C-alpha cells in the first residue's frame, strides 16, 4: 500500500455533502437514532417538495433506504429496487425537480457574474 493511499472518512464526506447541498433542500442532517459506522453513514433528507427520506452513504454510493426519517426499510416493504447513486447530486436529480431548477439557477447566476468580470 502506497503512502499516497488514504482511507475515506465517511463522516467527513457526509459533512461535506451536508454543507454543499443544504441550500437545495429543506433539511439535511445526520441520523441520531440509526447507528453509523466507519463503513456506512445515515442521514435524513427532506426535499424542497417536502418528501422525507433516510439515505445511506457508503463505498457503494448514496442510497435511499426509507421514505421516512430515521428508518431502514426492506426493498420488499418499499416495493421498489434500491437504486444506488455515485453522487448525491444524481440522487437529488432523480427525486427532486426543484433541485434541478435551483441548481440550474445558481449555475446561471455564477456564469453571469463571471461574464461581468
């Protein structure tokens, strides 16, 4: 193992996701009732549309594990396959039309500022 190789801290990664995306959702916070580990972290998410989820973050990516806060549900009880997303942005794109609009508007604003310089 080379000295350049470092382990991913899922706690740090989750903190980054929360800070980066909090302006695009109603709520994003670490779960307090579900037990996280070095291999997986859980967090609550409420979209701008008001939909609530529990999401996991692990080496596999981001995954909605429940349509409620602080909860784990089986695939069978949810009646759907558990999709995994490589990025939190792609997960939000799949569940929140308002995220797409807010993100696009922010991008346009930032490009406009660059154009004025």
